[in-house]
C-alpha cells in the first residue's frame, strides 16, 4: 500500500504558493487544484469534512465551537474525537485492510482518535493555577522521544501575541520523526503558521508573503524526506484568508435589544447564556445565534439583517442549502459580508469586560478572538508585562497575561464565509503525477475545484482503494 502524508497547510492559496518554491515543485511534479471548502470555513468544520467526507450537517462540527445546550454553556476548541460523527479516513482504510495504520500530528479533535499515533497540544494545568506547555502523545514513550529531540511543545508560539514559526517547526520536526521511525499508511500533519501574520497584517501584506516563504523553507526537509522515502504527499488547506477591516458586534446589538443577558462577578460581566433569549457564538465570519424561544426567531432574524456588515441570515431551511442544518447549529446562522467579521464582545463598557477578555483564553471566551494575536497597542508596557510574567512562570509563581487589546480594529485578515474569489480560495496539491480518475471527473464537473468532501476517498484511491470510492 502506498503511504500518504496528508499535510494541512492552513491558509494556503495561490498568492501564498507564489512565495513557496518547494511546494510549487511538489505541485509541478504532480497536480494541483482549487479546493471547494465548506461553510463555515474554519478549522474544526473543514478538517472534519476532509477526514469524513461529510458536511457539517452530518459530522456535527458546526464550527470551532458551539453552544452545548445540555450543559448550558459555550465551549470552543474541545478536543475529543467523539464530537465528530462519521467514519474517518483511516477507519475506512482499516475496513479494507485490517493492518492499515495511521498517525496524527496536530490535526484537531485528536483526543480519543483511533489512530495508532496521536500528538496534540495539551498544556499542564498545575494545582496552583499555572499553565505549562506540553503535548498529549500516544504511545506514551513517543512523548519523551519528541521532547528529547525537539524540546517541549512551544505552546506560546502556537497561538497568541508571540505566535511564530517555532510551533510549526516543532510540528514539522515531529512529523519527520514519526515518518522515519514508523511505517504508517497515513500520516496527518497540521501546520498553522500562515494563520498568524495573514490575520495580523492581511493576506496582501509583505509580512504575509514573508510568512509563506518562511514556512516553505521549514517544510522543505520534510517534503524532501517524503520524496526520498516514496511517500505520496497530499497538501490541503482549510480556507484562504481574506482582508478584514470591519469588526461587527452582534452580541452588543442583542444586548441593547434586551435579548442577551449577563451576570456580574467581582464587578465584571459574564455572558448568561441560559437566561438569554438570544446570543451569538462568533466564529470569524460566521456566527451561530441561539434563540431560546422559537417565537423570537423572526424578530431576531430581522434585527440581524439590519446590521451593517451582515450578508446572510440563515434559518434552518437556508442552513440546509449549505449542509449546516445540524442540531448543534444556532436557530439562525449569520454570515458576514466580505471584509467584515464578528466579535464575541457582549459588554458595553470595557471597564466591565470579563477578566479573560484581556488574556489569551481560548477555552473560556464564548467566541473566537483574533485580537489574541496582538499585544495591546494602547498599552506601551504590554510586552514588558508579558516578559515579567515569563519570569514569574520560571520562578513557579502564578501570573495573569492581560495584554490583549479590546479594540479589534487591529485585525487585518479573516475567513469563515465561502470564498468570493480565487485570491482567497484554498488549494489542494498532490505529489503523485497520476491524477485519480475520481479527481479528474470532479475537477471537470466543478470548474476545476475538488470538493472538500472528496478528499477522504481521494487519499484512499491514491493508496489503491479505488473500490472504496463507490461505497
């Protein structure tokens, strides 16, 4: 069976590829196409579609998070694979060949994944409240191999104001180690570097071009290794990042209309989802709006349609057109206009903002916050404070990172809605020059785009499991 490295280079578009000579060489020796992504075009939804061949309405990952109605709380960036329904790519391979094996390096929903190898960021939460970088690694012995060779997982360069190429280099190195030490049929690797400066500075910025070149250089040893070992490389991207210049505050509108409720602790406001008649879980350019009473849905929909920056408001029937009509979805799903994106902000006075608002706190915030990529430009001491906190960390002292701006106007790149042009359309590249028959048919039928739902069967076909594509 032909081994495959399925490499998720998030944010890869034609513009980025122009600055990535090693990836261009890979595509020139094989084939490439645009990739038709799904709504919402965000990490958890698209990755789940790529690995199951299903739309969000079937696999249930309707965003990077959603309102868990049974718990009465919003949770983003959960990690367990049982949240994703459907047969996964490696499970389909195993159905054809019981010896089929797979390794996952940092694709999402990794906890409980049925791969033979799992590597995923997993901080240590100490009893005194400190957080230290680490990763969940299975088999357990592999943890010390990776840490011994590459150091501890660089959590603070994986996300936040200090996010950089270091985290992607660690992931690339770990992937190369797994490839060299094992003989898995499928190896998954997720490389996030293009997410950072494209959101910070915009996809058309010099910094974006430099990030693409930097990542290509970091990927080169891994791609050379795969080529030398006869491993087919399939490169996918979840979305392309488009320019952003208009933050839109849906929750503040709902609060002013008396629909969103808060409660107060220590003088700071907290979202009260179970007492609210309507609230939004913002996720880049898409927001799930949960409406407690069905009779309020028409009023809420009309309010949302009146907001500058809102393109579409989808009820359940309209969600079905996009394959998003799942019970986890909001009663309404709102899609932003090009250039606009949704904040999670629900407070009306920054002095009353919750403590987590000024920190990097992806698991407590009831929505995605790209401002976490920045040190607060209004605070000239923000970087110094961060440095002092690192000293406290090394001394074993507790600390709080309060460096994130509450003014979101610094964000210059976003994603989530379906692409509006080739400039922000993701790509798929393959090192194998034999174009699978199913791919050729799909590209011919769909204006040179491969649907994200086709990637699962595409990989199996590359490995010689053409019969599976007809199941």
